[in-house]
C-alpha cells in the first residue's frame, strides 16, 4: 500500500513540475490580460505542490509536511495546469 501512495505522490509532484513549466510559458506568451496572473499562480502552486509531494515521498505521511497540504496542492496544480493549457495558443500546422 505504501508503494501505491509513493506513485500517487510522484504523479502529483510531476503535475506540479508541469504547472511550473506551462505557467512560465503562459506568462511569456502574453496576449490576454489574464495570462500573467494565471501563469504566476500556476508557477506558485506548482512549486508548492512539487516541494510538498517530494517531502511526503521522502519523509512519509508522518513527516513535517501534512498529507492534506500535499494532496490539496497536487489537485490545485492539476487545475491550474488545465487552465494554462487551455489559455495557450497553439499554431495549427494543417493547411
């Protein structure tokens, strides 16, 4: 059972990392007035999710990071990642 939670936290940690990467991309893209705030929230939540889930993976659920913090930031990172992906403009290569 402990290995399944390790994998769960690893996935949330990677979601936090992706939120940081795409948050920075949204901030650099410009365009809409909301891109900078959305990008900065994504970067902030992503960093907290990455650190909190890494700490839970290293020290366990009884460590100094409460498990609800790691769970909540992982969910928030997934949410802001989805918002960032929808706000990015991708060029269509089809002619």
